């Protein structure tokens, strides 16, 4: 394989991994610990 293809695939895998982890934190079990600042300061 050419080095450019290997670098492109590596960057793509890293972007997909970081995006997946962010979605897991936002909607998975750890999201139960998050607070909504709009609900904390309702008028």
C-alpha cells in the first residue's frame, strides 16, 4: 500500500473512534451524570 493510503485510513479510523466515543458519552450510560444547565436555572 502507498503511504498516503495508510495515513488516510489511519486518520479516518481516529475520526470515527473519537466520534463514536463522543456519541457514547452523550447518549450512553455516562450521560446520566450530566446536568442540563437550562433545567438548573428555570425561571
